[in-house]
């Protein structure tokens, strides 16, 4: 059932892809389905940028052209998922640890669309998932101190598959930060970014333009930030 919802969401996303454009693809199962639908449409010719090595490999395996992100300064539309997104179009990502590159692609896109199932859409972010910080190694102790002063509980990310701390694709540390009682999400984003040594956070406060929400019954709801606010 969950898999069918993700396929439905991916199929609905196809309407936003124009021929002969550059598009951005994030990571996750729904994005994998979208790759398959793009491949199956013989009349659709697009080029792709992605922050995800897994998505890149999937695209290449399906004969889709993937561009180096550093050679691109703008794209037509980008698709991604998230852990939660709220009525203000504030989104939180946690799992993949590629949020810095995801945010770069989101900012390059004319349209940044999150593909989600309805249980990820909330009135206001609950912060049951951590905010992930990508941090310079040398700044580890300093960032921990500053984040703690902001009320965050810091957990340096580790993995059973790797000895020591988990690092990003660019060699930086990943810190999971848990917050309670966040009253001003934009201010939290500003405070975290202002800490010297923090490269980026997994809070997306100003880039999401549309939400494509698929319900359990298979119906799809499109919300546009311009129309809601």
C-alpha cells in the first residue's frame, strides 16, 4: 500500500517536467519511481543533477544523462522528499546527510517540489526528527557548546558500518541535534547558521514552492506556496 502511494506521487510529479530541461532529483523511494517514469517516457528528454550518489547511479543505469552540479547555475524544477513539512512550507530532513547539496539544488530550481505522503504533512514542525548539521571537523567542540546554549541536544552521528564518526560526502562531520519547544523556526535556522563552523542545516525554511501530497486512498493534493500564503 505504501509503495503504491509513492508510485502515485511520482507519476503525478511527471506533469511538472518539461521537455529539454535540466531537473533536480533528490533521494528516496519516490524519487526512484520518478526515475523509472522518466525512463519510460520516450518523448521526454531531460538532463539531471542530483546530490545523491544512489540516485545518480540509478539514473545512469537507466540511460539518463546526469550533469555535474558544479557546472550548473539554474534548473527548471527539482523534486525531493522530507521527514516532515508544515503549513508554512518549512521542511525538515534528517536521514541522508546530503542536505547541504540538496539545499543548493533547491535554491537553483525555479520550482522546488516535495513529494510526500499525507502523514508527513503537519500543522507545524514537531521536531521529532533531529536537525542535522554539517560541520567542519575543527569546529566540533565549539559547535556543540553553541548548539547546547540554544537548547539543542547534540548527538554526533555514528554508524555500525563505520568506525568513528560519520562524515558527509565532502568530509565534514554530521551532528544530529534534538530540540524541544521550538517557537520560531526561522530564527532557529538563523541562529544555527550563524555559528561559526556550521556549513548548513537540514531545516528548509525558504525554498519549498510546492507540496505534492498523496493520501492513503490514492488521491493527490497539490499545494502551492503562492496560493496558500
